[in-house]
C-alpha cells in the first residue's frame, strides 16, 4: 500500500536496481585498476604498500615518518617497516631534522625520485579506459567528480 506523496525507500524500484548495477560496476572497475597497478608495482620490484608510501613522499620536502603515517592513514609502526624497505632499496634515507635534532625526516634519494616517477606513471596508466573517446573520458571524469563530491575526502584520489 502506497501513501499519496510518500517517496519510495532509497534503493528500491527501478532507480535502486540501476544504482546497484552502477555501484557493482564501479567496484569491479576499482578492483581491476587496483590489480593492474599492483602488477605495475611488482614490475618495479615494489609491494603496493611500499609504492604508495613512496608516492606520498614529496622529493622536495622531507617529512617525519609520523606525517607519512597520517598521509597513509595507517599506524606509525607500519610506516617504520615501509620506510625500512624504502631505505634498504636506496629510495629514501633518514636524516636528522635540522629544526629539531630529536626527529628524523625521510628524504627521497635521486634513485627514489626516478622510481617515484615510475610509480606515478603506473598509477596514471589507464588500460581500462583505452576504449573511451576523449569526450567520453571527460564525461566520466565529470560524473565521477559529481559522485565523489558527495562524501569523498579531499585527498581520496583527486587531482
């Protein structure tokens, strides 16, 4: 029984089914893109976590490990292991902070800059989008921006 003027519950009816199909497609695309990027990271000899940590570092601005942990939204103990791996690979080194000698900052090495550029390229590859025209890509960007503006934090992958 439907009351006059009452709105159907969200997620029901034709619109709800259509929205469900869209969400499932978005999840599928996200998984496929994650799989592709993880393979690209592996080709660079990096785990996804190490690659993402390197990507977060600004080669021109050393930061403390605690700041990297905040950027990655993970525990500082996890970042210590990631930084150890980056340092072992010669991609970063720890340096005493001149402003506070009690702190150590993470500095991207020259080799790290090159690998970071490759990580950025892997994260920007769009094999799944190759079949779209420039107009379609523009429309997709617009639609995804409209959707993500509805609750995505500023740094969840924006430009």
